[in-house]
C-alpha cells in the first residue's frame, strides 16, 4: 500500500482505477490498526453504504495461532475504497469475504495485501462484484509468502458480474512467493448472468426480474458464507440488489 501523504496519481498501482477527484476529499486516509493476539479469534464486519464517498485502510497483524474472519459489503457509496494490509504469524488463519454492488457511476475498490510471515498459516479471500450502469468495480489483491513461511495455504477467488456492457470490472490478483513448501492459488473471472440458468428459473414460473435477483443473491452470498453475521450481511446485500434491479 502507498504510504505517501501526497495525493496518489494513476502511476500508483494501488490507485490506478480510483476516482481521484473523490479521493482528494478523503485524503490522507488514516490507517486503522488491528492486532489479534496469539491464539485469539475475532470476527469483524464492515458495511460501506450511503451516497457519500468513503475510504478505509486497515493494517492488521495476526499473532501465532490467531484467527480473523473479516467481511465487507460495499453497497452504494458514490466512491468506496476498502484497503487492507495483513501479516500472518505462525499458524494464523485469515478469512476475507467482500461484495461490491454498484450502479450508475459509482466507483468501488477492494485492495488487499496479505503476507504470510510464519509457518503453516492459511488465508482465504473471496470477492464478488455486481456492476450495473457505468459503474466501476476494482479488486487489486496480492498474496505474499516470505522466506521460511513453509506450509502456507493461500487461496484467492475473484469474480465480477456485469449487468450492463457499460460497466467495468478491473481485477489484478497477484502471488509473490519466496518459500518452497507452499499451496497458493488464485482465480479470476468477469462475465454476465448465465442465460441457461435464467431460462431454467423462468421455465419454473419465476418472472425474469425475480430469476435474475435470485441468481445474483446466490452469487453474492459466496462472499459471506460461514461468517458469524452472514444473515445480516446477506439481507443488506439483497436490499441493495433490489434497488439496483428496480
């Protein structure tokens, strides 16, 4: 993540797709520090909504054997940025799930850097975006594995659904691995709702709008599966989808 106090430009990789005009009113973004002590477990949820631009930057450390479940719903700010820097100690476990739901000219970003520093740590990232109108949804994510961090298990899954051809999805998953005994994988896909799936639901009597909404709800729910407050997050996501599809 960029640590400079001057306003970023397009040359700054972490801000390549940002709405710099909106960002200017929020700059500098003050980092928020979170430390999970050895052996502790914690779950956190963040909902970014409302029309006003918003930007958050979390700097997180997980001690030996610590666990953190972090979920984010970005649903409706004109500009929304959620960035995290995470460092995992030995045996730590980090789960991250995020959904970005945008329409009109909204610009939403998720930027992550997850670094494995100790033995046998695990991390999982799932990001799902639903984009309509001329909105922009961005995911920039890096998994780092330092020397000596053998036994790392790191997963990254990024998918975006375009409701309109005028919407834009940007994705850049990365792996930086300096250890040998590592399991690391990432996947990225951008597409549209499956026409056959929609036809199947409509053939069972669902109106087209309801069929589309049901498929999108299932798609977004992947980001919140297993979260302690998954019901609340899914309810908020469904309300946002209702507004987008109205």
